[in-house]
C-alpha cells in the first residue's frame, strides 16, 4: 500500500467523522488529505505535500464552509426557551394588577409571572398574548 492510499483512506475516515460532528472541520481536513494524496501520487516532496494539505484545508474552510453552514443548516431557526413564548397565547390564572405587582398566566401547562403591556388590570380567565419578556416576567396584552 502506497502513502497516497493511506492519505486517501484517512481522508475518507475524516469524511465519515464529519457526519457525526458539526462545523465542517473534519470535512476540511478530509479535503486537505485528498490534496496531499494527489501531491504524493505525483511524487512531490514532503514540503509540497504539507503545503497542498494546508491549502486544501484553508480553501475548504474559508470558501466552502460558509456555504455549507448557510445552506446545510437551513435558514429556519427553531425558537427555543423564552424566545419561543413571544406571540403565544395564554390564560390569566391570577389577576394581572400592576399596582400590586401581581399576575400569573398559564401557557402550554407552564405557569409564568406576567405584567400587562399598558399597565392595565387583566381579569382571571382572559386570553392574553405574550408581546415581550423581561428576565422571567412575560409582558402580555389581552387578545382582542
């Protein structure tokens, strides 16, 4: 088995490792190894093979990786945690009263402290929409 066979084999292993990781790092290394294997096949000196490896990694990392992260990971980011609560509807479980700094709502079975958007009193049972979040307090307005 010649050296370029080994380099291609390690490159393929790097491509397989890329399947299980994020960031396209192993993919860039795999392409760099393919470049080095080509240099070895044409019997270039070791310095040129190292340069080809570095060139392949840099080329892939700085030119192909941005394209992969833009289109490979998709544009639609799933909102999580608090950001997922914006524009959700909930039910007032404790009267929202800004003068007493009280008020709670229930969204998807979770109980949250709430304030009204316009400092108005909102009665129990009213359906409200979350418009903003301040720390762990939801800012809501009545659903009209």
